[in-house]
């Protein structure tokens, strides 16, 4: 990401309805030394409006370096739908999506990868593991290459 | 139904009556046939008597004509028939005597005939002798005396009376014979009619019975179909309820996990903050600033000892929270695991139970050697079932047996099996510490354990085993006494029922 920050820093879009989880995720990402901007959304509709713009075409985010952190259990829709829409959108399909959720059902995991999810992480109850996972995710973010804006 | 009940009793009665009648008719027929034969024989006899009587007269006539021919011609050749006639007539009379032995009237007739013959032949022999001696005139006078003619006339009368009498008897016997034949015909006809009647009644009864049986069968089939439908509905209801419970367990455990992540996360954050907080508090404490200050000061906010005590309380609270979260997480995971197992689809196949148990014993060899335990597997019957499920069932039971050994007793785990027509029954027996009879049902419940809680575990294993056995269509039970060991008995259907739900 450091290579990108010069032009335009990668923006992390966090779709997580549980405020506590959102806070813990953010804290641990920051602890890993990742300072990229994080846009939190507590429900699916707001997140979709942000990602796809008012016209729903996704044109607003064309060429912007984005990374989506997605929870599957949302109050207004399932994260799987959001994942599908991102991965089938002309302008957003190359955006990396990290699914971070409590669901560890094998079928669900398979479905997410089938739809084009890039990483699937299960939230562990053990906080040490959780914090570690998030921090490593942060480290991962710092080296991850997102597609160039074109 | 009430009006049908006497019918099954009527049939044997009818058959009995019919059979008796047939026997009576048969006896009557035999008797009548015999009588007809006797009648015929007697009739023949009568006719024969008539015939012979006529012949006697004929013989006398022949003798007479022969005698007269001789007297007339004086030629000895005419005497040939005369000499033949007497023995012939005598012979006939003898035969008649035999034939009419039982008829006194006829015997009297024959006596008369005999006398007449004597007289007649005496008279004729005399004429013949006179002529031979050349006294032809004397012979002719004797003939002309009409003595011989009178005898012959009397004989003829006697015989013709007897013949008339015999003819009367013959007519009587003919009538009787006809009567017997008629009777025989009627009896035979009656028998035939009876047989036809009984046959018809039997056919009607059989038809009626078969109709009743058909009706009963149809009714039974309808009832069965209805029953099957009811069972189907119930099964569908149960399956649905079970699926609902599985979904519920799954969703609840997932949703419970989410707040737990927060509780654990922020508790850890608090723990991380603790150091900072207590450092700040210690800075505010006068002890830290001036350790030699007047201890009698009542306004002191917090002495060092007090702070340490607060720190210990804080740590204790955090520790309890974290332990509880850990426990809760394990329980939620257990529920999740059970609900996930309940959702797995079964793949029925023929399972070689000996191979399966040997493989389970193989995986625990290391532990068994450490514990000095021995695992013995007897010859086991095979079953058609889900391999993974049975493997989990028996692995759990063997694992439990290894886990709950008895101090100072070398552990022996013995697995035996037997089969009946429909089910295979397996016993996993150990000589471990045993289970209190009061807990025999409890051990199969989720999160429930028995005896000293000195072994690790969550109380999931047997609940899981029971859920699996039930889903396979079987049952599980335990017999055990404390300090004697336990026997877990697993009963599984030998054939996979097609109707069984493969999915819960």
C-alpha cells in the first residue's frame, strides 16, 4: 500500500453491523500500523449506496483503490448478496473482498469463494487469536496490491 | 358383522348333513342293488321251474306217442324214445325237487307228479310187455281202458296248475323287481340331486366367504394405507420440527457468538488498560509520592495495600469473566457441532464392522499401551449404514471406556456383537469405574456427566452418540454398576430403510 499512498491511499470499506466488532477490528488494524482511511458501514444498504453510488452503477468508484471488509450477518441483507453484487459489477469486480464473519459453515465458505471472495476469515472468540488475526490482516493490507486505477 | 357370525358355523353343519345323507343313500343303493340281484335270481328260478315242469309233461307225451307208435306198427324202433323218456322225466323231477326245496306246495306237486309218472310208466310198460309177448289184443284193451289217458290227463292238470301258480309267483317277483329298480332309481336320483344341492350350497358359501374375505382385505388395505399416510404425516411433522430445532440451534449459537466476541475483546482491552489505570492510581496515591507520610491521615485516598487489594479483585473479576467466556464458547461450539452433525447427509453402505473396530482400536493403540489397557474385538455382524456415523459412535464409546478406567485395575475393553433377523446388536464392555445407576439416563443428555469430574470433557460425547444412533434408526442403552464397569449396547438395523431421512 505504501507504494500507492503517493498517488491515492487504499481506502478500507468496513461493512460490519456490530459496533463492538467494528471498533475492535479498527483498533487492531491501527495497532498493526496501518493508517489507511476506514469507512465503516453498519448496514448493507448504506454500504451499497456508498459503493455503487446514487445511480447504482458503481461508476463513482471506478478506478479508486478500495478494499472491502465484509461481515455476512447484516441486519438488512446478507453479506453474500453484497459480495455477489460487487463481483458482478463492471467497475468493482477487481476490488479485493475480505469476508470476516462468525459463520464457519463449510457450505457458506465455499459459496463465498465461488462468488469471488478473496479471503475468508472466521472471527475467533479467543481475543488473542482475534487480535492477532486482525493485526496480520493489517500487515497483509500493507503489502497487498490492489488493481491499478485505469 | 353381527349377522355374519352364524355363517361360518353353518357351513360345517351343512357339510356334515350332506355327508350323512350321502352315506345313507350309498347304503340304500347297495342294499337295493343286492335286492334287485336276488329278485332277478328268484325270477329266473321260477321261470326255470315252469320250463322244467313243461318238459316233464313233454317227456310223458313223447313216451306215450312212442308207445302208441309201437303198438300200432309193432316195430321195435319206436320204443327207443319210450325208453329214453322215463329217465329224462325222472331226472327233471329230481332237478325240480332241488329248485323248489323251500316251496312245500311245489314239493307236494312233485310228489303227485312222481306218483303219476310211476303209474303212467307202469301202465305203458305193461302194454309194451303184453305186445312183446304177442298179446297185442290184451295190450290194445289196456290202452282202450283209458286208464293211461286218465293218468296223463291228471298229470297235465297237476303240472299246468303248478305252472299257473309259478307264473303267478313270477309275475309277483317281476313286479317286486320292477319296484326295487324304481326305488333304486329314485334313491340314485335323490342322491344325485342332493349332491348337486350340497355342491351348490357349498359354492354359494365359498363365494360368500371369499367375498367377505375380499371385503375384509380391502378394508384392511384401506386401513393400512390410512395408517401409512398418518405415519407419513407424523414423520413429515417430526422431520420438520427436527429441522426447525437444528436451524434454531445453528442460528442461536451463531448469534450468541457475536456478542461473545465483543465481551471477550473488550475484556481483553480492559485487561490491557488495567496496567495503565493502576499506574495512574498509584501516581495519585500519597504512598507513592511520600512513603514516609503520616499513616494516621484519614483523608488518604488509597494506601498501597488497598491498591494492591483492588488490583487483585480486578484481576479476579477479569479471570472469572474470561473463564466463563471460554466455557460459554465451548458450549456454543458443542451445540454448533451437534447441529452440524444433524445436518450431514448419510451415505448408506455395507460396513465391515470388524475392520471398522480394528481401525478404531488401531488409532488408540498408543493411549491403550500407556494405560496398560487391552482392547478385544470379537466377530461382529456387518450392517448397511453410514460408515462415518458408526465410526464416530464406536470411537466415542471406546474413547470413553479408555477415559474412565478404574485405579489399580488393568483396563479391558471387550467388543462383541450378535444379530437377529432385523437388527445387529453390539456390546462395548469395559471393567472401568462404572456409572451410578441413577445416572444411566443422564449420561446421554447434553452437557451432563457422571461421577468424579476429574477427567476433561464437556458432556457432549454420549449425547452426540445417542443422536447419531437414533438418526441411523437404532437405539443405545447402558448397563453398569459403580466399580464394576459398563456395557454400552448399540442396536442398529441391518438394512438401511429407504424411507429413512438421510438428512435431518
